[in-house]
């Protein structure tokens, strides 16, 4: 895997300015008790009353996704796939924004993940509980 990373030129670390911005967002979110404002929730489809299953384990490489399952009135079923919207924290023109545009996506290899955003955003902030 290391040879693939090196051969393809994937950047593993982040520039200091990117890490600093991400850390500030993480610190601010922790000061808020990891709560999302009701005004932000109102902008989105609220699926908190739907069964959502988040799978987290040490071997997993992602912590920002879930699936949902709901029986509909016509006896059919709705299955949803949900990915955390960490872009909410990335403001246009910032160092985080420029780095995310440069990377384009996270890279998942057999033994590691090379994230598009620093871990404090891709793993910590996405586990927020709504207010």
C-alpha cells in the first residue's frame, strides 16, 4: 500500500494552515457541546425518527456514514444511505476549501484512509448530536 501511495503521489499529511483551521472548527464545535443549531437542522431533511444504523469499529476506515430503514404506508420499504455533511464547516476560499478542492475526495486503501479533510473534521465533527 505504501508503494501505491508514493507512486500515485497521494498527499498523506495536511499543510499547517489546513490543520490549524480544522482544529479551530473542532475546538469551537466542542465548546458548543457538539450541538447543531435548530436553524441549521431546519435547512435539511430531518430523519432522526427513522431507524439509522451507524457501524463503528476499530477496523473501519470511515465514521461518517449510516444507513436507514423505514416501512412506507404502501407496505414498501425505503432504505437510505447517509453521509455526514462536513462541508458545512468548510467555508469557500479558506485553506480547508483549497485543500479539499485539490484532493477531490478521500482515498480508501486496504490498510488506510487518506482523508480529504483533517481527522478532526472527518471523524470527530461528523458525530454531532442535534440540539
